[in-house]
C-alpha cells in the first residue's frame, strides 16, 4: 500500500555574514518557489501549501533572520532581509524563483523583485500592503519562559493560535523561538511607504487578501492591483493569516496562479 503521508522536508542551513540561516527544502522536481513567513512565524508555516502543490514545485521555506532556527542579526533592516533571501537562492544555485511571502515576508518578496529582479520570476504576496503601519508592542508583555507549554500559550492571550509553531522547550522552561524585542525592531523597519518597490517590478504577481483583514484594506489592495501591471487580486474569507485560516482555498488560488505561469 502506498503511503499518503507527505515526506518530511529536509532541514538545512547556510552561513550569511557570519550568521546561520536555516531553511526547509520540501523537495519536488519542479520549479523553485521561495516561501517567506511573517513576524512570529517560521518556514514550516507553509507545509500544508507544499503538500497541496505536490511534486510540481520545489518549495524552499526560509526561517528568516531572528525567527525559528536562524540566528538573530545585529539589525532588522529592509536590506538585510532582502540580502538573506538572495543569499539562500544563491547558495542553492537557483537563478530565479517564484517568491511567496506573507506579511513581513510579502514586503521582503516584492522588495527582492524590485532590487534584484533577475532572481524573481513571479510574486505571491499575502495580506500586506505597499504602505505598512503596524505595531507589535503587545508582544513585549509575553513571558520569556513559562513552566509548561500550556501556561506559555495562555500568557500570550489571543495571539496563541498564531504561535503554535514557535513554541520551544528550553532547559529553563518553555519559550518562543524569537525575541519579542527583535520583532518590534523588525516591525519598525517594516513600517513605511514602499510604493516605489511595489511598482518597480512587472513580473506576474498574485495579491491575496483576507476579507476580514485589519492589516490590508480592500481599497488599498485594489489600488495595488490597479497600479501594478500583471497583478491579480484574490480575496478569501479569512483574517490576516489566510494560508492558515483557509488552507485549501489558499492553495487553490496559488495553484491557479502558478499554473498560469
């Protein structure tokens, strides 16, 4: 009997400017797709998407700087994130890829396309705008350690459902795979007007918005799609984390777009 359980991705790492960047390689014999998560996340957030895509795409999911199993950098600049993504592609010998990004990762994706267009064949941007004004200071009240996993998640309140992949057991208790102070610094660098970067590339792009999103408004998403050539807008019944809330619908929208390339 043939197993229907997807194979485990290969965990790998590389050094970039003296720092360790960890990533998951989900395999697949098709074209490469680089996946970039949002704040508090890590590469494995895209595992359900990779299962849906099957062998037709080779998904590389990076734990971005300061997240997951990657090292924290001295800064969380826009340039730093873009250089990390480019370094991973270069390390793997990938000349060009489709780049998918959620939230923080979405800005990183379209800035990579703007600044190093030869590396990006197409973009998939999930629920983030060309203007960003976020605040993650609520995370500064989360505990550094807790006696149990359940107590840690309880202390994070409504955010707990977004943090399941980031919980770790350490020698001194349960904690998160990131430092909230780093996330706040990263968000401050992310905030701003990025229209020039959004409009700088003209490769095919899919913009996915959650219909209940408080991060990307319907008007702003429509403006983004209208002003940039070769851009398609899809709205799905979800909040900010579309790929987790409606994974089947998200995968179907991504698959349709990839099939058009």
